[in-house]
C-alpha cells in the first residue's frame, strides 16, 4: 500500500541538538502492529493459564522505495537520512508523522470504559509542527501504560476547542478502562521511536542499481519510558532544543532534579 500523505521525521542530533526535520512526499509502506511483550505466563494442572503482563510496546516499520539522488528535491533528503543513522545507532529517539500536519499528541488523565467524550490539552509536540491538528474523521490511538493500561483505536466524530484545550467526541465509547496517564495521538504519529538492538548493523538505506536510486527501511520500536516521562513533565516540546531524556541515567537525573 502506498501512503500518499507527506511523511516527516523529527530528530535532535545526538539528543541535544537543534531540531532537524526530514520530509518525504510519500512512503511506500507502513507497519505498526508488531508487539513486543514482557510477561510471565503460567499454567495450572487443571489446564488453566494465567499471565502477568509487565510491559508492551510496538515496532514501527517505514518503507520508501526509489529515492533518487539525482533529483534536486530528493538529494538533500538522502543526505539527511544518511546522517540520521549515526543518531539512531547511538540510541537516540526520533518522531515520525505519516500525514501532512498530523504530528499531534496530547497527554491527559484517565478515563473509564464507555466514555465517548474526553478532554485533552494542547498538542505537546507543537514545537515540531505548529499547524498540526486533529479533525473530525481522524483515527487516533488512546494509549495508557502497561501493565494496567491498554491501547485502542478510535475515530473522532467531533472536536471542539475550549480555550487551550479540546473536547473530543468519538463515534463510540472507549473499550477499555484507562487508569491514566493517557496519550491521545493521531494514529500514524509515533513521537518516541528508537533503533532496536537487532537493527544496529542493518543499513537504513540500500541500493540495488548502482546508486541510481535508494530504498529506505526504518525498523524502530517505541520507547514508552521516554514517552511517559515526557508526558509526566507537563511540558510542550520545544522546537529548537530537545527536552527528551533518552537514557535511564538521564531520566533518573531529570526526575531527581525536578526537570520533568
């Protein structure tokens, strides 16, 4: 499937630099359904089964074929993508928005199963794309932390701005209890992605025709710890300098220093 919508990649070089944005007019394919799970499963002598879930997150795979270095608009894209690999190998995160002006995510309080209208604050990622917004008809992911939370996809029926906040009404009630916190994001916006260990020696750009065109393949996974830490900060992301704390030590230092 071809995704005709503009796709943007957002990153802060080595986690502390000024914001860089790579824009692709379209991508060739997108996959975001592959779960990674940490859990303990047991069985009883009567044939029963029980499970303790500790955490779960998703892999996101973005494909774009035939990026052309001879094209004046695609040459700088290739240069940026080649530069991006060092950032990913070093363990830093990127954000990806598939859809023009859809880099939208807002952190809010918990909601109960059956609720069809919720309140959300302003876009926490507006520093990446000031014009990004949700609209009626959009699909969004409602996501709360493991082990007690869940994620589900909802469709917006109506959205009304109330000052700096929004009242969002869905086409149906929530399927799950979300004890909070909750991230409401555009379905194909992934704000906290990192390169998993099994992809460290895999190039993100390859060519099979002597450099006339290149194919991009990004296989990344969510960093939910970074995501919820940023959400706990109550901050909007700056458009210039990174507010992310990417390593466990940085996260701990930030909490102890009351920075997040």
